[in-house]
């Protein structure tokens, strides 16, 4: 885990729920395939790529991808050569709608945006192979909610993007001060729901307009950093 997050969350590690969670994960690893596959290296990659004091935007997912070669510790992200999943294709579509010069990439690695201050955090940080939500309600949600609270308590105003009802309920539950932060809500980018309000939500442009107003030009996110022709 990255040092800024470790220091902020260290009090969680000895709490009963986290001790039970560690035992559950250890048991699962002995008999099941777990994703992300390199749990030591990947499970907390979000914390190393996006230090707590660098967070500008929070994008909350639910569950790691549960098929081979997908999850690597960032919500919605996959490493090449894995095919870009449907939800991420829709994220790319909306970035292009907000920034027409954006060229959607052929790969799905969101690391450049994570390094630029976008916290791609899943509510649950592990999953059993081919079994969606199999590690939900085992303690991860308690832990990641504390991570979100650390962001919300910060002095620097950030943008929370809440896509889909579960993410919206989680963001509501942590008590975000809307005089200091911006919460953007819409449908989830999943192919099943994207046309019910995700596509057309203008979240990437709206986030930057707010960040620019609050923090100046240095505060915005270069969403086009993912572009296939980005220089």
C-alpha cells in the first residue's frame, strides 16, 4: 500500500472486521482463483498510483473484473492485451463526447489517469474467478468506505463521480460536504444501463470546469492523456 494511504488507514488493519477479512481472503486463496491474481502487488495499486494528497477525482466501481487477465487493482481498468470491456468503452465514448479531439485507445489501461489524480477505487478489492460479487459484504466495503472518508475529510475540494445506485448510496453514506466537494451522479457506464443517463452526462467536462474554478488550470485532469494520439 502507498505510504500516504497506509498512514491514513493504519488504524483499520487491527479492527475485527479487517482481521476477519484477511482470514477469509487467505482461505479463499487456498482453494480458489482470486482476482486480481497478484493480490500482494495489485490489490492496492490504486493507493500507490494515486497518493491521498494527489486525489482530484474519485470514480467508484463495485467489484473487480472476474475473468482472466482483467483486474489489476483499478476500477474499470484492464491491462493490454486484454480487450477493452463494455463499461470502459462507454467511458471512452463519454470522454470523446466531452473532448471531441480524444481518440479512444485500443487498450484499457487507466494508469495514466490514476497517476494524474483520478482515484479508480472499487468498493470490493478482490473477487473469486468467474463469480461476480463473491467477495462483497466480507469487509472490503467497510475498508474502502474509510478510504473515501479520508478523501472527503481533506481540505482540497475533489470531484466524486457516482455512477449507478450502489456508488451513489456509498457516496451519500460517507457524508461528503457539498460546499467543499462536487458530487456528479448518473447511470452506470455498463452496456446494460449507459443509455439511461451515463452517455451524455458530461461528467468529464463538468469535473474540469469545477476543478479549474476551484484550483486553477493546474487543478484539471487531462482526460485526453489516454488518447491514442496523445503527445
